């Protein structure tokens, strides 16, 4: 009997986008059920060899975007890492996507918050509530980063996911 165990902090973000903490071998059977095409890892660990082997065996495109965990006042969120991830998210050809960090809290919370703000026009209150649900009340610098972050993204209209709002 196969046991299906989702990764830490696993959740559906939008149709075809999932978020979580770093998967471990017990999560691999569950991940197989998602039929992932792309995994985006925002993190700082490079020694996850079992995981890399699993992704390769499943023919899943793995994108490692190095991003340190934010800790004031020395390490702040990396706007370039966020932009790199967003460029992958706005192309439906990369779907289904799993976005994850080590614990699925702060880095992924920032990415999802900015996605909600820029691509969907969510209110800041809604974004902060969702962030807090996973981060557990910590992350004042993350909240501020989401609030002030701005960028222009270019992509093909034909490849945009259906959840992207162009009218906000």
C-alpha cells in the first residue's frame, strides 16, 4: 500500500501551482500524483541528492534559485530571485509547478504575496493574512518587502495562466 504524505506546509496556491517546504523521500509518492512539470526551489541548500535524483527520474524541470533566508538587518529579500521565479510562473507551459523553500514559510510567502499583488490585484490585507497563515506571525521585513516591491514583467499573452488579472 502506497502512503501519500504531502511536504511540510503543502498547499494549493492556484490551479496548477502548489507551495510547500522542502520535500523529503516520504513525500515523493505524493509529489508523483501532482504530475509536476516544474519545481522552483527558493533556498540555500545544495545537498539534496535524493531529491534531485527523484526529480530527474520523473523528468521534472528543476529550477534552483539561490535565496538566503531574510534576517534583519543583515540579509534582505532578493528582488532578482523573486523576478526570476515570477517569470517562470507567468508561463503556463511550466505548469503544474511546485514552488518551495526549506520550510515553505517566509521565502515562499514573499513570492506568493508578490504574485498575489502583481498578478492578481489582491488587497494587502488578504496578502498579509495568507502570509501569516504559513509564517506564524514572524516576518515584518517580509511584509514590508511585499508592500514596496514593484516590477514590470513581460510575457506572452497566450502563455499567461488564467488567474492573472490584466485589469488591475
